[in-house]
């Protein structure tokens, strides 16, 4: 029984650690500005530079 509790505790800790690590990594990428721009940002920049026409 003690071994089962130890395995369950390990698995729960592993899952929480992975989720926390992923959240921390996502926050660090966002804070550093490393996420690629989304489609709306690309269209906005293209319109500002005259590369995209609205009538097309």
C-alpha cells in the first residue's frame, strides 16, 4: 500500500511539475516577445505598408 501511495504521489507531482514548467516557459516566451505574430497582426502590418488591398 505504501508503494502505491508513493507511485501516485510521484505521478501527481510529475504532472503538476510539467504543467507548471509549460506555463512558466510560455510566460517567458511571451515576455521576451518570441511568439510569432498571429494572422491579424500580419494583415495589419501588410495593410500599413500597402502590401494588402482591402478590395481583393
